[in-house]
C-alpha cells in the first residue's frame, strides 16, 4: 500500500510540474532561463537572471542533444559524484583532506565534502565562474582559497572561500585576474604547499613561476619539444615536467631566509624510459616518484637524494603496463600503490611487488584526465566525464598489511609487536568491511 501511495504521489507531483511548465511557456515576453537540475540530490541550485525568449530557445537547443550520463558499476566503487552538467576537466584535494574541488565547462567549480564520499547523497557547494569557465583548479595550502585557469581569459583567477554561520561557504573572486603570459594551452597549475609561489605550465615548453599577487618570478624553458605534464612537489620545493623526451626534469624554486625569491635551479632528472613520458606523480613526502611512458612501462623512483652532492635518483622498479597518449599516473601518499589510466580504463598496482591487483574498465565515457589519491590513501578518485568516480583503495589496504606483517617478523621489542598486531587487525577489519560492501 505504501508503495502504491508513493507512486500515486509521484504521478501527482509530475502532473503539477508539467502543468507549471506548460503555463510558463505560454507567457509572452521575457522568460526565466531554464537551469538544468543537478543529477544528485542535495546539490545547490543556481537561479539565473531572466533572458529574452529568443535567447532561451537558443540556449535550450544543446541540452536536447545532451549525451546520456555514462553508467559504471564495480564492487570497489565507493561513490559517483554527480553535479556537473558537462565533463569534469580537473579535480584537486585540499591539503586538510576535507574537500575535493572539481571544475567543468558548465561555468562552475564545485567543492565536495570528502566525509560524504560514502553517503548516498553528495552535497556540494558551487562557485560560479563569471563570463568564462575553468579548465583547471588547485587549492591553496590553507584550504581557504583556490585558483582556476580560465579557458577564454587564458589566465589565472583566484577565489577566496569564506565560511558562513550555517557552515556553508561563500566564494569571492579577486577583482583582478593574473596577466596573460602563456602563448599556448595551459596544461596544469598549482600552488606550492609553502604558499610562496604559483606554477602554470603550457603545452609548448614554458613553465611560469608566479608570486601570489600575479607577478612572474621566473620562466622555465623545459627544452622537451612539448610539455605533456608538469606539477609542484607536495613539499613545495620542486617543479617537475615531462614531455616528448624520455625523461622527467626537476627544478628547485629557491627562496632566501627572509622569504624573498632567489632563483630556479636544475635539481635532478629521472632518466630510464626509452620514449616520451606521459605523466608522473609524487608521494606525499616527495621521496618517491612514479612515471608512465609511451614505452609501455611505469617506473618507481627513490627521489630522496642530495642533488647538490650530485646524487642521482635511484630506479626502484620497472613494470609493464598499458598506456596511451594522455595516460595519467597517481602514487598513493604512502608510496604503496601506483594507479595508471589508459583511455577510459584504470589499473592499480602494488608498488612494492609491481603486481597488477585491480583493473577498472570503462570507468568514464571519455578518457580519464585526472587521477588523485586522497591524503589518507583511502580512496582513488578519477574524472573523465560528468561524474567523478571514487574507488576504495583496496590495493593500499593489502599492501599496508603485507608491510606490517614483514615488520612483525623482524620486530624484537614486545611493545612494537603488540602495536603492529593491533594495526594489522584494524587494517584487516577495514579491508573486510570494504570487501563485504559495508564501507
């Protein structure tokens, strides 16, 4: 009976909505712009200003041709974050681990709460990008601001986040955008964890180092024919880039004791691939790096070196993998897991053994453009179409348990043994809960 009543109520509501829609469309003159309802409940709605009926008709046409949302299911899929009305182009976690930012050409940046990843509803806050849309987004170290790259403006815009009394945020764009300096498409931006500089890299061979006010501190020519990827290390000291050449180049951005910018110096290179490098990633402490190349391998490197004493990074592992133009690599914060994208697919490897442990096929309708682990290493997050996929990092749980079991064998102190046994038990319990579907 309750189910029948629910169906009846749904039909009544649907009829009322249809009547309202018909009545509104009979009005002459100006009509409010139709705003697409978000696909996920709990997402803030944006009410647009009235526009003339002719404009409304022109704006509605693309929506009729909109491709159906791609569906993907997997036992290890924790959730799909749905809110954007067009494909997500970039994602970034805040340093405090509380938020995930995403941007798309629907002229919005959305801020998701990571504590809601396992909930049924995924609420998000929306920042509108006026008269433009963002292709890249990056959080500030204090998690109170983020920067975006404007597609039409070809520049950086800074947004500040202010917390309201009700716990939500307001977003305010800085009055002035950064000046235009790049000549080709910008492929990545970032803010150093030290808060001392901003990086932007374009698809030619240019990387710019900015201060926080929009002044260019330095320009780097990578001499790699083209830049495929570039980023700032989590420690905030280094900038690295890869491209057409079979190496990754790393620079240190140097500042004086009083905080003034000094210079950018070449630190070290990762040499060993036999073809161009698609992408690379750092561990959370910047002591490990992973690379994926056109040569069909990924490599793990020990980058904890004193480069000023001419110490070179040490190659730890080379593993065959499937890769393609645009492949991305993510390295878990603890360095235990390597994730590789290949088109619309994602593979997860144990970084210690090199074993392929998980494969996800057809994750997105379009090729994966970003892969990120959250700061705790619990989740792997990907973007590629309108939905953001959140996966349980089961490979990470297993790798951690294996490492602790090895440590337990070597432990001689009874207190250490007990702590390891307790940690193994907790990790196994968490893994069992995920595999049982209890999250």
